[in-house]
């Protein structure tokens, strides 16, 4: 119980039902309600609707959570290997973690964690060889480490830093301002900020940011996020005095964000309709005219438009216009018609995922079969050179200003701990700055990329990693991870938890499913809305591939995914319970008919579709994990550990609560189906190191027991 205490939560007094007699597990009785909804003439029952209530406000839901955690904690604590797993994860985690620096106003800023600190500390130094000093230390903000840094922005002269804090993992942020030289916190306080950046004006007197209206009392963690507005905040003034810059009263669901061009002349305003993903409208405001109104530049949601930089009134964007793998175009504000847009760097065979202008060069980040490639181009679009990376993996960074002669990046892979580098933009030379020292030998591990065929024949990439010398005899415990949505790409990166899994003797596999962004917009769209089943088919085929190649067998194969990946795990475990030996769905979207009714859920309609649309409803209801469980009726499901958190206001925990209740009610056989509900935590961002280690130790212990293997020493 020490990991799941709900302060003041009364224990559920209802009778305890014996669901799995053979395993001696007793699950809490979950009451049902007579709730039926009509979707286009189809009646759909929702017997656990009451579990949608906010756990912080409903004593009944809190009591249910406490009872679930009581059962789960007793089960996990009884696994003898757990203590050793936690000790080794803690040992591996205890290494210095340093980010690549960024440069502003002649100063360098980076984050560092000495090993087991709950939160990373922000440092600043006057030169790369200078002595770093602490700029922000989130570990001093709370005793339990659950108050985290959620965003940060330095003024152009590095005199001030604006920074955001998030409490208990919530998406809600409060922004403050600090004097960099003195470390003094100023009186500025900006509340009800979410999904926003901050962008300073060149004079350092203030910045632009976006926020929502204050929610109704006690609705902050569940109500829909609408009426987003773009403001200008002047340092030293009250939030109530902030200047409203842009708001669409005619479309309260629109999202708005602003960024000041590097030359300080323009504010570029990006407008989303809240349902079309990366598709945006663009407006701009000439900041040399303080009373001038924003001017429309692009007035439709046809294309992705991600602002990169400008030359005066000529604006550069990364776009998917006639280029599903993305390209760079130039739009002249004096001739904004689409016919006058100019392609500066055309689409290539690889997917363009990121773009910056630094050192008067375009630094473009591409994915080549889910591996990073970085190329530099001249202002006129001419190719200059490819950055020689340290190996096959993931590189991130390459930010800076046009006058810079240097930039920085971090590089890692599955068996390669993070290292940071300085890149000379003039000579093309790379210099290693810091290399993480983790207590393992990368030479002991194998990392391969293979390809397999999905149900419809589509070729899908999969990374497979393990210790050298394993036998392909079908007996290896294997963890398959996936996501498959929202144009998000999964790339090779270092993870202590995955390293610990492989060190224990497990195989780790990561499949690059459709719905992600690995091969551009066509790949993404092939896994959305009425085509979402493709994602599940891809993941099932990955499991079948690992079995066919004798890496593992169904009884030894576990699957894992979070958020949209939690939906993935929930859907496939219902569709193919025979294929998996254990399931780890985390913070998943499990009720696909009602997700759009809560917090940020409406933003996901572009990927999922909506139950409000008849054709989309017909597709969605088939794979919605919560509803599929009840439709299938009593069935033996794999051992399952559902994880969520009480302050998750991205995917509200009611999704996992309802799924758990339906799973326990419709499960037959001895396998455990449990819920682990963390307190003072959210969707994942800002979770303190201590909580992360506890959660991973629980998950790996659950797999050790249910995949029936002894961890290698």
C-alpha cells in the first residue's frame, strides 16, 4: 500500500467478488448503472459511467481506486524478484544526465540530473568552459518531487527567464519570471496556461503566450479546453492587464499560438481548429505597428504549416502541401496566394520531421526508416552537407540563431547512452561535449532493424534488441512496444528501463506502425479514423513475426504502450488474447465513444474520428477496448496490469477505470487483471524519478511472474 496511498479515502464497504478462484485474487465489486446511449440508432450500454467522475471529488470513485490499489499492491509486493529488479534499475538509473546546451544572449543553458534527483536542474554558464550555476532547481519546489518544470524561455538578451511549473503531472501550467543575474523571482504569475509556448519581444519587456479562461469550480481536470486566446504579457504587470492579441469568438474550439520572428518584426500566429491535427491557418502581425491588427496569410486548414523562419516579409514553412513527406516553402506576405508559394527545399525520399534556421543555414531533420539523418541547406535551398552522426540512432537539437557559428545536439540509441555534441557550422566538425556513463557494456547487446508484412502486405519496420548470444528457440521473454498514431514517430533512443529488461534476459522490440509519422502523411493517414484497424493489424502482425522467427512464443510475449499506445494494447488484447502472455496498457484511451467530451480529447478527432459521425462510429465501436470487452462477454484474457494516475488531465483516468471494471467483470480464468493507479501524477510528463523507478519495477516484476522466467543475474 505504500505506493498507492489515497489520503482520506474510505475503503469500499461492498462485498468482494471472487473472479479468479485459482489465483486467489479477489477484485472489488464494481457497481453498474442503467446507462444506455443512442448512437445513430444503435443502443450502446455504458454500465460503468460513474467511474468517469473526478477521483479527487468523488468519494465513491476514490474508494474504488483505493480497493483496486490494495489488491494490486499486495500482488506486486508478493513477487520475490521485485526487490532485486528495483535495486538494479536504481543502480542503472544513477548516472549523470546532461542535455545538449542551447544558446541565448551569449549564454549557454542546459539541464543536468546527478543521477537520482526527482527533477532535472537547469544550469546557465557564460561560456562552454565557464563554471555552470543553477538557474532553476525544481527539486526545491516540493518535498515529494511532484512539482515539475513544464516550460522555459529566455529573453533575447538572457536578462529574464520565463518558466512554467506543473503540479502533480497536470497539463495546467503557471508561468513565472525570474531575473537571470540575481536569481530573484519577479511578481509575474500567469495561470490557466496549457499547450502554449512563450515568445519574447526583442526588447525583453514582455512575451506572447496562450491560455484558456479559468474553468468552472472543480472542473479544471475534466472540462473541455475551449476559448483559447493569445495574449501579450508585459513584465511587472498583472495577468488581468495582459493585452488580447488574437481570439476567434466565432470559433471557440480554435487553438492559437504565436512566435516572434528572429528579426523581431513579425508575430506569426498559428490557428488550429482543434480537430485537424497539424493542419493550420496562419496570420501575422507587424510589431512595428503597435495598433495594427493581425493580417490573414493562409485562410484554410488544407495543409500543415510549421513556421521555420523569415527573410523580412518572406516566411518559410515546413509543409505537406503536395509533399506527404514534407518540404520547405516560402510564402511572400505581399503575394500570399497559394499559386505564388515557392518550393525552396523539395520533398525527398526520407520524411522531413524538423526544421530550424541556424548559422544562416536550414538544418533539416529527416527520418530514414525511423533513423535520424540531418542535412544542411543554404538560404536559397542548395544542399550544403549531411551531418555525420555518431551512428544509427536518434539525434535532437540543432537549434540557434542565424548569426550563430555553432549548434548543439544530443544523440542516443537503444544500447547507446545519450551523448551531447557541439557542431561547427562553418567547418562541419563535431566535438563530443559529454558522454553518459552507465554501468553496462554496450558491446554486450545487439540492435537490429528488420521488416515484416502486415495483414494487408504492407512492409513494417521493427527494431529488435537483446543481449548477444540468445537462442532463437521460442523461449525468450519478449516485450513488444508500439504507438501508431498522431503522426508521432518512434525512433531508437536510450532507456534505462528497457536496458534493465534486456539485462534480465528479455528481448525488446519496437514496431513502427502505421498512424505514426515515420514515412510521412500517407503513412499517418493509413492509420486514422476508419482505417485505424490497420494499426492494430500491424501490431498483431509484429507479435506473430516475433513468434515465427522463434524469438519468443505467445506465452512469453508481452505488449506495452501508453496513451494512444494504451488504446493499442487494449484493442489488440481483446482481438487476439491468444497471442500474448501479458499486457501493459498505460494511460490509455479506452472509451472511444466519449473521449472527445473531456479536456483535450476533442483534439484527437482528426486521428480517431468521432462517434458523432455515423460512418466513423461504425468503425470506432468495433475496436473501442471498453465496449469490445462487454461485447465479447466472458473470455480468458492475458495477465494485465493497467496503469494510470489520478491527475491525468490529458487522458482522464476514467478511461482506465472503466476498462479495468469491464475487464474484471468479463474475464475468466486464473490470470490476474489489475489496475495500478498512481497518486499526484499525470499523463507522464514531470513524473519524479522515484515514482518512475517504482512503476517500472512493478511492471517488470509483473512480467517476470506472468511470463514465468528468472531474471539473469
